[in-house]
C-alpha cells in the first residue's frame, strides 16, 4: 500500500466534483462510497486501485489517497497523481470564471450554493469518446449500464459498487467478439463506433494532452470524422473530456430541460439554436452552467447536500 496527499486550490469539494463525474449512482467505474472516491486502472499488466477522501473543508482542502492494490512504487504514485489532477481538475484555475460569475446574480447564486465544485474530466479522450457512444440516443441510466457491462466483460465483476471497475484499455475492447458486445446491449452501429475509437486509441491518435490547446473548431472537425460521432457527442467530449468550459451540449435533452426550469420557463423541449440563444449571457462559461444544471438534478435526487 502507498499513501500520499493532494492539495487542491481552494475552494474544493470532492463530493460535488465526483458526483458530476459519475452522473448516476450505479456507475461502477467512478465510485463514491461513504465519502470516499474509488477508481481503478489497468496500469501496465496489473490492476491499480485507489481510495481518495477529503480531510479538510472547501476553503483549506486536503485530499488523502491510498493505493490499496497493484503497483505502489514512486513511479506509480506519480502516475496516479497526474491522473487525479486531470480527472478532478485539482490545479485548474477558475479565477476567471469566479470573476465572471460575481457580476451575474443568477450565476453567482449557483457558485455560492455549490462552492467548491471543480469541473471534472474523463480520464482520457478515449474514455470520453466511448462514454459518448454508449450514451448516444439513450437515457443516461441505460448508457451507464452499458458502460458497466462493457467493463465487466473486459475485466470481471467489480464485486459490488464499493470496488471500482477499471475502464478497459483499447486492446481489451478490440479483443472482444462483436457478438459479446451485442449480447450486453450495444447496437451494431455502436459496436462499429466503439471499435473505430479503440483502433485509433491503440494507434496513439487520442492523446488528450495534445488536444486542449487546439482550436475548438479544428477539434470538432477531427472528431466528426469518427464513425458514429455527431454534434452531441462532439460537444459532450469537448466539455467532459477536454474541459472546454464554453461548450454546453445543446442537443442534451436533460441539460435543456434543466436549463429551462432554472430560467423559469415551461418544461417543453426547445431546439438546439434556442438552447444556445438562452445561454448567450454566460457564453464564455456555458459549460459551467451545464454542470450546475446537473448538480441541481443530483441534489434533487438526494445524492448531494
């Protein structure tokens, strides 16, 4: 076992950040269990498992971590630190957003209510693309079930939601027979898309570290070339995998409905263009509005307080 600490910039709340990452209570990849975040990875040829918890409040945050299974040498610890900093946005500078929100009473009220939330990112661009494909044209609940099943057939059962399933590396997906993917609920189109992403990732095409500085429109063009990736998937990946906070996935039905409730309109679903028009006052940080809408839904469901 290995223990280490992380010191996020203030304010920071691990619970809010992890719940936005996991989205649903049955997520078996990013697990939240009685105040502890659990995550596993395939590290080399071994399974590396981590526990992470917060020991001080939002304004003086300290995170304590334990690698309780798998490699725990200095190299492994440094690798896990890097992954956690990326996933949880530990060192991300939100000062420009806070300055922007302080001038807007409606957005500022959300910042105060969810003080310490840090916009999370999927572990990798590859993982973000697979998430988007699994959740396309399905409810989020069903999409997370598909992802859980995919992880289980690649790695074996998690042994319960207190132990996190590692997200399958590309080669594990490529080694699966298409019939197995169909058996767990993937459509033929999703199977083709998942395999295309896994093949590109295996070839080294999806290194998320090379993408954040690229112009957004250039990223859009590259992602739209992937089989089965459309506008919603591109925007979902831009926000949730690459951290582009100006992006609100305008085709996201849940996000639209939550936005309209927040704005005080009726709950009818509007179109893409109308959704983007509603967001103009917060355009530089429309993605933060999207995350706050998710936090509101999670709070209504009793997952956060």
